[in-house]
């Protein structure tokens, strides 16, 4: 944004994140993403993002110029509704 390329981009940006808190996935040990978590695949519920966290994420993405905002693993209908609101 500092260079000004986001003011009138000639390209489209999209985001489609998972709906889990996965800070460990940014490490060498977790380089495969959320499938490396000890909770995967049957106990990810405590890591699910709330509707308010998803709404904040979607607003930040929109403010950055991203217009294709979706969700992947872990997204539920209430997450989609929160993004629309």
C-alpha cells in the first residue's frame, strides 16, 4: 500500500482461510499447516474462530482492497453470515 499499487489495482485479490487458530503452523514443525496440529482431525473445535473474529478478518481484508472473501476448512454458515454483516 505504501507504493500506491493498491489504490487502483489492475488485478484481483482473493482470500480463503481456514477457520482455526493455528499460530503453530508458522513454524518449521508445523510447516504443513493445520494438519500438523495434535488436534487434527477430530478435535479442532476449541480452535474454531468466532463469528466476531471472522467479521473482523473480513472487514480488514475488504479495507485492504480484497473483494473475493471466502472460507475453507472449519467455516460454518454463521461465519459466512458474519462476513456479510
